[in-house]
C-alpha cells in the first residue's frame, strides 16, 4: 500500500493513484506517467466541458463513450471510476484506442476525492 505522505510535495502522476486509490487500470497503461494538474468530480458532462482543465483527473460514475470523448477533447490526465465501476464495452474500446488512462477504484467517489484533496490536488 502506498503511504500518502511519500507522495506529498512532489508532482503526482497517474501511476501514483493505482495503489493509493485501490484501483485497477482499465486503459491507458502507456500513459501512467502523465502528470496530474487538478481534479473534478461530476456526473454532468457539460459541467466537465466548462470546468475541467487540461491535465486534470475526472472522477465520475458515468461509464459511456461520451466520457472518453470529453476526456480526449479536454486533454484530461485520466478518468477515475469509483465503486468498482467498469466502462461499457464501446467506451473501453475507445479509451484503449485513444490511450486515455481510466482507473476503476474500490473506493467511493467521496473517499477518492478526500484522498486527492489530502494530496493537495485542487479543483
């Protein structure tokens, strides 16, 4: 298990989140060294289009191909699905094609955001 204190004070990358958030990498294995600049939690796609910045993480319960399209269009660092959620088959295929890092976490969205906040990520 990763100790959150060892991650404080340095640039966070997607790879750091795999153990910290008790997650499984679903796609984007070749982009796990992508730096994370911020975080947004929302299930409203238009909210993400307006508020998410390039290099941010998106925590969502949405599992459709639209999530991958927005992540690609916005240049997001990756997507975190809480509660062991899995992408739909078409969304997973598109995430693999576009090399978008998507992680499925065992934690709830509340717990994911709490850990990311504790690490200093802003939204």
